[in-house]
């Protein structure tokens, strides 16, 4: 078996490609960033500065024409192009990573899974927030039984951006899959399903609060899980004071944490993953475990975004399961679609116990 690094081709060098995927790929043992697709002159110069060993090409077609020179294709483009680019990669026989959301609809996502199975080509989805410090800690406490039976997950991604920005995420064309529900809700719903399992009922509220907003910028989603627990999920661009990032309530104890995982800020600041301190939260940002009125700080598990691409290497080298099962993402898309329907029709939308499996 060859020990040469696996060659990754990255389509897109905007926020997702430049801030998340490229640094993680380039610092993952056994993986190298060989080619980047971007036609933007400024971004081409940035690639040359950040990753001088990577070749830059203008179009996805130019990348696909050299499929034999790639071991992995990473799609980090606007949502509307995810399906077409992932399909092209799978048809060319290249294993594919797609940034979340996998697709705009569950049906499109399932079609990609079916194609991957038919072609026997691996497919996975970059649901990086599974490796956030707060979520990893909450999941550990739940698994250890420290909270008892889980009754409710409360989870938030809230921001203060009172003026709409330009760009595709602010467009109301359904093919763009823009708005906060698909942007931040894709993370929140994935975490809820990953932690608490399938959903049987969905209720949602979606609003456009900012003057001139064309897509949802303030939303709430309530999920009833088949196991009996509930999830209450908030996403907002108009939260001048955010609530707790995460609160997990059990019949024995509760875990509460404020503030966002620090890995994104570190990556935005140009720090590269690696070293013993990567992903570690300072003690003043640790969450608290409360039992019978007594509260104590709980050391946070380190955030671990590098584990995603380490899992991709294991998938390609050793035949390990994908770090994110794409069927999980289809289940999340099913919930997202139900949430939109719930908000539009102002009703609870029932779902099968496990719509994606």
C-alpha cells in the first residue's frame, strides 16, 4: 500500500474553503492539498500565499478532467452547487466530502447517497460542529450518565448582525438554501439528532426581523425525539445578548455552557490546528454541572475539528466508516424541510421514527 499522502482537490476558497477545509486538510497526517478551484484573482493569490504547493485552477471541470490525480474531492462552494459538484465527483470515482448542508432537499441528498453506493465511492459531510468543545463535553456527560435520563436539549447559535449582508446566503431563491435555518440550523439539528436520536414531531417559527431581509434571520425549532426527549433550538442574527450556548437537562443534573467553541476564531485568526493546546477552552469558559442546587465547573473536552479529516483518511486508507454518515445529513434535511413546512403552516409536522434509514 502506498504511503504517499492522499491528494485532495478543494472546490471553493471562500469562508468555508479558506478558513476551515484548507487548513484542516493541509495539517492532517496522510493528506495533502494538491489542487484548489477558484477563479477569483484575490483568492488565487491567497491560495498561493497560504498553500504554495497547491495548484490553482479556474473551474471544477478543469479539476474533474484530472480525476486520476485525486484521491479526494472537497466541495466548499455555495449551497446551490453542492449536489451537482458532488455528483460529478462520484461519477468520476472520486471520494467526496461535501460541506453542510449536503443538499437543499432530503430527496437530492438521498440521490447522492444512492449514487455513491452504486459507484462504490465514499461520501461524507462536513458537520464540523460535532467536534465543538461544548457539544463533545455534553455528549460525554450524557454517555457517562452524569445527567441521568436526558429530558431536554436547549441549543443556540445567536449573533448580533442587525444589518443584512450581501451574498448568496441572503437571497430568497429556494435553490440557494440560504437563511439561518439552513446555515446554523443545519448544525443545531445535526447535533440534536446525533445526541438524542430520530425525531417524530417538528414545530418551528421563522421570521425576517431586519429591515430589508429576504430570508429568515430569526428562528426557533422544537423537536420531539422518538426516545421521549425534546430539543429546543434557536438561531438568530438579532440577538444583542445571546443566551446559553447549550443547556442539557436530565432527571439527575443539568449541564450549561455559555460562549462559542474557540476553534473557528482560531482558524479565522490564521492559527493552524495541531499542538497540545488546540481546541482547549480556558477555565473561565468551562460549563457547569448543577445537581440539587449545587453547581461546579466541568473541564471542557477539547474541540477537535482535525478529527474529521483524520476520519476521512481512515475511511480512505482503512475502509473505516465515514466520520459523518451521509444518511445522518439526509435525516437532518428531512427535519429542516419539516421545520419550513411547520413555520409556513403554523402547525406541528409529524415525521416517521427514522425518515432516512
